[in-house]
C-alpha cells in the first residue's frame, strides 16, 4: 500500500476526482511542457459531470489560454471512468500525447509512464495480514502506521488542523446559497444553533454531529479547502465524528491523530483492494469508505481491540453496499451533503454494535471490501457518478 500522504490530501473542493485530480494533472503537464499548448478531452464521468464539478474551470485556471477543453460523452471504451486524453502542441505541431486517469481521492495516473509511479510503503495489503502483524508485535493499528511512516504523525497533525479549520469555517459561514444553481442553502448553522422541541442530551449530540458533517461538506461544495477522507465528496464524515470526540468528549489532539492513523489504514486497504472512486464503484466507495474509516477511528479512540475495530469498520461498509452515486446536476450537493451527516451517525452506531457483538460476527473486513468492489463494478454506469440515473435523473422531472 502507498503512503497515507496519498490518501489524506489537502486541497480545494468540490471533487477529489473531478477537480483535485485534473488540477494535479494540469500542474504536472505545465511542469513537463512549460511552453506548450494543450487539448484535453474529458471522457466518461469527467465529461458527464465535469461541468457541475468545475473540471473545465480548474483546467482553465491552471493552464489559462494554453488549453482547450473538450467534453466527450460518446467514447465508452475507456481505461477508467475518469479518463482525460491530452494532446500537447508546440508551434502548431503535436509533440506528445498522454492518457491521464483520475482514479479517486485526488490521485492521478499517467498511463504507461513512470510519472504515475508512487512507491509502495506498506508491505502488508490485507487486514488479515496487518492484524496478524500487530497482534504478534503487541501494537495497535496506529503504531503500525507510525512504525512504517515515522514522519506520518507530524503530517496527521496538519491534516487534523485543516479538518478543524474546514469545519469551523463551515459553521461560521451563515445560511447563504451554495454555488451551482440548485439554490441549496447552507444548513450547518441551522443545525448548530437550533434546538429540537423537548431536546434530550442524546438528540443534542446527534444534532451537533450532523452540524459538523454538514459544515465540512458545505465548505467542499462551495470550493473551500478540505481534506480528502478519503474523497472530497465524503470529506465531512471523519472530521464530524472526531471533532465531536475532541470538543464534546474532551479527547486530546494526540489521541485524534492516532484515530486518523487507524482510519487511514482502513481507507488505504479499501483504496488498494477496491476503490474510493464514485465513478468506478458508486457512492459506496466514497461515503461507505468514509463511514468505515470513521468507525475505525472512533473505535481507536475508545481503545477497542483489533477485532472490534475490524468489525466496526466492516459494519459501516456492509450497510452502504450498493449505494449509488447520482449527484443532481453533477454537483456535490444533493444528495452528497446530507449523506455525510447520515454516515457520521452510522459510524457511531457501527461502533456501538461492535462493542457488544464482535465475537459473534461472521464476515471479515477483507471480504466486505472485496464485495464492495464487485458490487460497484456490477453496478449500472447510470449510477456511477454520471448523473444519468437515480436521483439525478428523477430530480429534473420532480
């Protein structure tokens, strides 16, 4: 598996695969060919929802008048649902061609080129292998991360500071409309400042957690800076759960960093053995993965054992199986923002179940990750971030 630097990326929303990935590709192209001009053809999900996600805006911002962006919704024989075909010109002559894949979480691959090579840091690639190792060495999952990547603790403090910043900015942003034309109002403030009639302490806790998730997701939807956890579209789940534990339950930043490391292992396993791309496997790969990461991180805070952490992460993913990615108008707003709040609550519920029932379970985390990937690959293309089916289709006629 690759470094957690590749999983937790800090960047501008609204989409890790449709804005952060293309931005990284454009910067790399500019570095390789500083005096050239480019024709970039967006295909697959990038073509179908690129306008809503601002893909062309990002490319134009980085490359300026050096780029021509084409949306090709007809080509279907693609190496990945998020494919960019790049032609490089100098003096009117084509000097190079590249096929670039935006594979999720802001990561890009230049097909067949060393430019895409990222070193494998972790030698263990399944939860069973990792579990056996940490048990044999009497360590926790977070210890395994810090042993493998000694500099990761410092980076995760940076990640945590950005998560808190995104969340606080979202809470303070008021109630204006999010950009994009759907006239979606920011709701984090309503949840944060509101109070349910006859509100009990438990209901108040739920309201706060939802407010935190909405706050981060709304920052992402407005083009704010967020952390991919594991993607921009699912960036509110993990910070909502961890910030609640920090602010309301008084856990320390050091404990939160340990939780981020544990959550990162889960996200990395999903990314390595399945996918975190909504265009490849539906929203189960984004929100489902985020929920699984949040459940594992919360279980780490509670110092639950390795079996309980695994079960919490497995429950969280299992009950997102089949979740479609059908963003209305290609925007990361409906149903994406609300899903962040629902998944944050589900992560907490998964930990509660795991606390009692771990040793009665039948399904491993590795099995559910493999199942998610197979489910996503079997899913109709209409439900994989194309906005051609589901809520995205029916909303237009409602």
